[in-house]
C-alpha cells in the first residue's frame, strides 16, 4: 500500500511516502512563517522523489495533534482536499503516538518513553503508556506532570521539543531518573505517521471527512482571548 503522510504539528514539518513497509521519500522542512506557504510544494517534492503521482497513492495519513493549532488546521485541510479530489481514504494519527513511534528502536531498558510536545503557555502535551494507559493525552504544566510521575518507579526517557524546552524543570524535579533524547536523533515525524497508518488502513479505520478535526486538547488561544 502506498501512503502519503503529512505532519504539520510543529515548526518542523514533514511529508513522507510509505510504500508497504518502506519509506521511499521523507522530506522535513523548517517553517519560517506558515505551513500553508510550503506544504503543497513539499508534497509535490515527496511524490517526485518517490517517482509517484498522486493518482498512485492508495491512502492519505495526517497528524491530527496535539500541536500547533494553525499547523494542524493547514495539514488537515490539505489532507482532506487531497482525499476528496482523488477519492482517497484518509486516517488521522495522534502526534504524540507518532513521536513515541519514532523512537521505537531505541533501547530504553526499564525507562518509560514519554513523548512531550511544547504546548506553550508554560505547558506540555504528553501521555504515558506502559502497556496500559497511565496518563491519557493532556495539556499539563511541567511541574504538575513531574508530581504525577513521582509515584512511578521507572526512569523516564523524554522525547520532543517540550522536553527540551522545559529540560531544567524536569532535571530539577526528577533528578537522575530524567533522561532526554535529542530531537535531532529522530527522523521526520511524517514517516511515523505513515507507518502507524498502515495497520489502521488494514483494519478499515477510515476517518469520516466531516467529523475528523484537529485534536487541540485545549481551546485555541484566539477562542480563549475572545471568549467564544
């Protein structure tokens, strides 16, 4: 199955093409102002690199959050537009799940892998899953999150820009139990989005184009500001 995967959840976006179990194209890019200015071109670049046309794509996968509110809207709108125009099935993938998946081959020993995305406003988006869900996806202050983790005996391996942004707080409160994986050691997140989507397509977990919306977790700043 050939999947076009899109991630616009952060300032570093990416587009990938997955052909069965291989990433045949993966293009990361740095956002200077808006994903909307570059995403279409990056999609075209990924298709050209994989020597495929959009008509050759069997399905589209997109990161639905949490993450940048504006970025998520741009990515989802582009994915929906491609799905409608080409009559392609679409699946939405959690950004936190994709971030954790990107470190799937890292030997963590007994450390819990914790994806951590900068939510700004002195918060992070995170979730903790150790065979069972310990903490569902949430927006939380680093300090309060550390308090929640203190009762867990494991060490913690954090990944993501949220871990880097609040590294000092995590180190101070968790001590030697806190470890961090540099974001530069991870590949483009769109690759993980595509690989997670493969079994979702196989199981028939196709999104409804009308009801699929970004997973903001909390209200966008503009809504909070204007009280809507």
